[in-house]
C-alpha cells in the first residue's frame, strides 16, 4: 500500500550538494590557499610566540588567528557531516555530539536534502531507541467475559512500587515530575491510589486534592530520594533573583529551584515559566542542598490473575474486554534481561514541552470553579448528543480550532471538580437541615472560603443562632464551618432536590490554597474601580461563572455594554444589552427597587410562591450612559435586608470609597477591603469567553453525522465505511435483488430479530431524518446471493484468521498496536532505550497516525498532522526535523520484519512513511465486521470476535496531541456500540444470554452514557432475571438526562423502559 515514489526537487538536492561540497572540500582549499601564508610552517617555540606577541603589530598575527579558527570550525562541521551521513544512510538513530548542536543541525539538514526528503532524522535526539533486539513476550491472553455491572470498571492500575509521604504544597503533578520524571504521569499515581483509605480516614478521589501525611503508592519505576536535609521554602523579596536565592541557601545553581517550582501559580495569577521573572511574594520550594542521588526502591508486585486463552475456532467473546497489553521484557545485546518497560522511567521531553495556553492559565487557580462548571455543562451536552446519535452514524468531530479549548477546559475542570461538587452539596444540605427546624432560617452569608476539606461561611453580622450539626460556629458568631468529610446523613437526591440557598456565590480568587467566594446578593451593590479592560474582564469572569454554576438556580444575568460572546454558555440565563438606557433593563431595575419587605432567603428555603426570591444580577463594568443604574444602586444600597437584585458597577477611583469597593490593580491583584484580602483577580477576555461558549454551543447544538467511507483500495475497504459497516449503496444494491432476509444467529432464515421477538431491545424514537441502513438492516440482507460480494471480500480477507490468531498468540513476533483501548504498542525493539528517551508516547502517536493511513504519509503530511509547532517549532525545516527524529526512534522500536528483513516502518527515502506487517486491533475489528456483514447467517462468530478485541474506549488515556484523529475515535466508538446492539438483538432472539451479556458489557465499557447502550443493558439484565441491575441502568439514564426521576425522561425513552419491565413481568408470571 506504499504510494509511488515522488521525485525529489532536483534544484534543492543540487543546492544542498553544492553547499556540502563547498563546506567539506572548498573551505579547506580556500583556507590553505588564502591563509597558508599566515600560518607557521612548523610548530612555533615559546620564544617565537612571545616575540610575535611583544613585537610590532603588522596584522599577521590576527589574520593567522582567524585562519586557525576557520580550520577548527571546518573540522567540527566535517565531523558533523560524517556522523549525519552514517546515521541517515544506515537508518541509525543519530549520535548527539556534545556542544555541537548548531553545526550538527546544519549538517543534518544538508545531508537529508541530498539523501532524500523522507530520510532518516535530521537532528540528533536524546537516547533514541537502539536497533531492535528480539525479546521474549510475556504470555498475554484475553481474559474471561465481563460480568455485567452497573458501573463500567476502570482499567487495572499499573504494578505498585515505592511509597511516598505527601508533603505540604505537594500536588500529584509535582510528585510525578519529581519521582517519575514526567508531570503528565500523575494519572498513574491517581489510579494506583484511588479509593485507598488513609490514616485520617480520607481517600484520594480527585487529582486536585491530596493532604499532607497521606501515603501514596508510586508506579514501579519511581525513584524516591534517600533521606537528606529537609527541603524548605522561601518568599521572594523585591530585587531578588533565583541566583541570589540559590547562593544564599548554599545551592550550586539556580536550576534545581526552577525545576522544582516550574508551572506553579505566581502572584497575579500567571504560571512560573520564566526563570528570569520571579515576583515579590512568590513562594518557592527549595531543594535540599547536596541532595543525594535518588535510589530506586524495589517495587511491590501485585498478583496477576492467570488469563485463559480462548480455544481455537471458538467465537465467544470474553466476559470482560482484555486489559491493555503489557509490553515485552527486553534483552540487551549483551544478553542481560532488561526490566519491564512499564517500569522504565520516562524522563520529561523538555525539548517538546508545550507552554500552557492562556485559557488554561485563566481556568487554573481562581478559575477552577468556572472550569468545573464548564466541564459539568460540557458533559451534560455530550450526554444529550449521545442520546441523539442515530444507528450507523457518529457524533460530529470537534472542529480543529476548538481542540485546544476542550483540552484546556477538560484539564482544568479536574482541579476544581471536587470543590465544585462539595460546595454545592454542602450548601443544599445546609438548606435541608435548617428546613427541618420549626423556626429555621438560613444564615445571612456574605462570603465563603474553601480551605482543603473545610468550608467556612462568613456571615454578614454576628448571630446567636447555632448552626445545625455537623456545622459548627466560632466564638465570634461570624463564621459557620463544616468539615466536608463529615456525613450529615442527607441523601444526594434530597439535597439535589432543594433550591440552592446562595445562587450568587462567585469566585473572588485564591490565597494560599484557600478559595474565596462572595455572595453578590448580600452585598447588593458592588463597586469596582481600576483599568477599564481589567474591570470588563473581571465582570466577564463573574458572568461566565454565574452562567454555568450548578448552584445558580433560577438566576438571570444582564451584561451591559459587553457579554454577547457569553450567551451560548447558558442562553436561558444570559441577557446582554447594549446600553444601560435600554428600556427593558430600566424596567427590571425599577421592579427591583420597588420590591421591598420580601424575605428572600425564606422564600428560597421553602420554595415560596412568586418570583421575588429569584436573583437578577446586572453587570455594568463601564461608565453608564444614563443615571438609571446609579440611582437604582443608591436606592438598593440603603437597605439593610437582602434583595434579589444585584448591581456590579464600575466607578472612578475618586467617586467614593467604602468597604465594598473592589480595586483592580495594574499588576492583576484584586483588593477587597471588607474582607482584608489581596488576591489574584480572576479575568476572562472576550476571546476566551467566545472560545468556551463556542465549545458548549457545539456540544449542545451539533447533530450526528454519517460515518465517512473507509480509506484504501482493497475490496473490503471499497465497500465499507470507516467503522467497517457496509456502505449505503452496497445495501441498496443488495436489497433490490435479495431473495429474503437472513439471521445473524444460526442458519435458519427468518424476519429480523427485532420483529420476531418482543424482548429485543426497544429503542426510543430519534428525531431527524433517517440515518440510512443500520446494523440491523445489514443483518436482514442476504448480500452474498444478491451481489456476489461475499466471495470477493472473503478472498480479500483470507489472511484475517491468521492475523487474529497472531494477535492472541503470546509468542507472536509481529508488532501489535492497540487502539481500541489505551494506546499501547507491543514490539521487539529495545524497550530500555525507548524508556530512556522519554519519547514513548510520541512514538506511539506517530505509529498510531501511520497505522490509520493505508497509503502512508509524507514527511510534510506527518509534520502537519502531528503538529510539532505546539512545541515551539514553526518553521518547515524544524517541523520536518521533528518528524524525522521521532520516526527514527519509532522505527528502531518496531524492529525488523523477520519475514522480509525490512523495517516495519519504511525509511521514507523515496516515498511516504508506511507501516508493513503491523497488527492493529482497529483494523481487525473493521475487517471482522465487514466479513460478518457479507456472511449473513454465519456472521455472529465474527462479530463476537470483533468485540473481543475491545479493551476500553478507543484511543483512551492518550496524552495531549492526537489532533489528527478528526473524529476517528468517535467513529470507532459508534461502530463498537452498533455491533454490540446487533449482537444483543440477535442473541436475545435466540436465548443466547452469554453473548448478549458480553456485548452489553463491552458497549458499557466504551460508552457508559449512551442511552441506547443503557437500554440494551436493561433488556439484557431483565432477560437474565436481574431486576436490581436493570433498575440501576434506569437510574443512570435518569442521571444522563439530569432528571430527578423517570418523569423527566423523554416519552419514547420512558416507553422503552416500561416495555422491558412488562416483558420481564410477563416471563416471571
């Protein structure tokens, strides 16, 4: 499938060759002819040297020195050319010459241009994989089939290793960076310790919350430093530099300080990324002086269950999808067996690190609750999109321009999710507790502070009323507090059913890990002063948070003179107006001023009639064009009681000063005199708001789309889509001539199983046009007799059964790439070199990219797809150099095909990069699905074998990158769900409960929020007599729809559930 070679640009090759000849041969000739007269004929004596230096200056000494420097530069360049020439001609990973990066890069570019554009690496890379060494693969079999469970099981964690005690100011990312060499590996620490009970009774559930003193188990390749001096911390003083701090604390260099603190928040809300820029007040961790080298601690090896390999020719799928395969044990050329590659430390690829985007910085720290609200809204819209997906179609792929936004939101949402959920749950729970008291009244809260596992509510005035337990009050009567780990014995449904008592709580900022929020409703009128652009960005952040906060019940936000870009965040909450003189706004303000005597908190606590307690927030960060807002603000300001109308108004600094005048400074600080706070001000620019609103609008409004046609020219590819299903035109052509429908289960021909058996999964009606032929339509056509397609596709897939046997064979020597689950490569190159390089994930991404391109990819196509520009490279030469360097390491890791003696990854000298004889589970899945479709009545074994290949969500646990997928992960997810539905329908029609359970469990593993998958699971559970399990899936469907009970479900969904219940009761009776 390699494309025909493309001729190189003769002019470029000739130019490079001329430059090489001039550099290697022409320079020494010129130096000899022009500069020979200035060099001594023999080595001068010391007397001659001193005489030349002390004698009259004729210029000869200076010219001789220049000639000597020229000879030295030529020698370095010549050595670089020789090294690069050997590396590129023999397809070897290049040798990095210390201190010669510049001449070696130039030599590499010239040699690559002469040898070939698609050639070997241009630049030397750090510790790339050595030439392949064939090693023994560990036995690896498909495990037994998944028992249906109400919740999909997470992937098994990696083997446990040394333990680490959490220190103050630690984060999972910093622990991973310090002991694993890669910040991004914090997820491995999270999975190893999720739910593990700690000494204080807590447990790790959210990556953003860990407590000092917790004991964490690290992956087996972690290194924990031996005991040494305790690291301290220092507060930066004005005028200091990192070098000053390092010298003062006895460190030989400032670099360890920067390495330990890089990426941490700084005063003003930015991230510490520049060692030359530190800010007064910034807290820096100090590494121990003379810290000893880390010593590896022997890992704790957990017992692994012995998997059982399926019997030959047995089509039944496993009861649980196989876990991601473990990489092979490696052998060194000397014969020593290397450690498990999973235990190899992956040093950070500092050359490729990407700077955090501005949006990611905004959403961290003070923007964490906004990020969590955005994440929750995104998830709700995604679930609705899954419900609207029709069979045979996929979710629309995210546009390329929104990929970075989604990545920033997803990453930041995790940091604030725990605080977000805990705050909402605690406040609604407080409302439940107080409503149970005969004369209960909500506290008049003005601010809230989240400090780790403690929530403190700052009251507007002292009170003698004691809070309900487990809440406590301090001696002043101004603070109510709750330890968030304490259970107030309130059911989640009961708490969620209550109105949020303080819907206008918004973030002010963070200070020393404490998150401060202000209740705008209690303040009533909030005046802000400072630079105009900062005032607007601050107001925009407030508006965005109010738009997506889960506790902002029945709230309306009016933005004056800005905010059009925010509407798509929550169209039902956001109301932008162009000017304060707008008639509707003036009417609402008048109503707010006239509303008097209503107890807002009591109305909200008891859900009283009327709308007097529903808040309306007006944000006017610019000087108003009328006096209406200022007059309304003055009228509201004089009231002692809480009112639901809030005005946030920008004023000039000279217009007045009071406790609730917030000041935004030029350096990004927010001054809150009423609370005696100085915080990094939360800010959100118009473009950032537009980006996140566009992301939510896309998830909310985008319809599903047809699955694109498969790429490739083989017969099975020409007649299928990218998910392996037969294309519409094939089905239509077959249906015209088909003598009758066929069953997927057994040889008996009958009507479709859905029509024959009322217990087949009932599906809700889906709006919109027909999606075309579905998986069931494929099962109902006897295409072989209609078109003869079966013969052609089966002949084309003659190798499929051997490939499938190789996939499950633990002794197979072919590389195997997992895409239907966590992206994993099992190959026979030198795993130790791959681990030392720190580029394992980049190698895997490159191989995955090429595996999804039947015709391969040129170096320019790969450079564009893999986006090396995100690492700081923007010029074409550097982009191509990145690709050459990564493909060289990937080629060495994949090794040599013993059948042909060629590399599994082509060198690209005279054509595109292509993969040969590499097994890919996604390809096997699509081929099995295509063969099952044309086999008609004999297709069930192939469909079960296809589901057996699935080990998780397609491309799961991938790091940042993979922008080139263009919805391929969504295509494969839809394909797996459609195949599982097809198997369940046929299996239930023939009382094959084991096959139905296997298919259902696989679909739940891949798409646990897909409504059709959950309805299938309900039918399977009821058919097996597991009523409790079926009702668990019903509850999850209600949760997917964000409802309280089944009354909130669409009518078609509720009818499908009730039909399954009736069939269960009929069989039981």
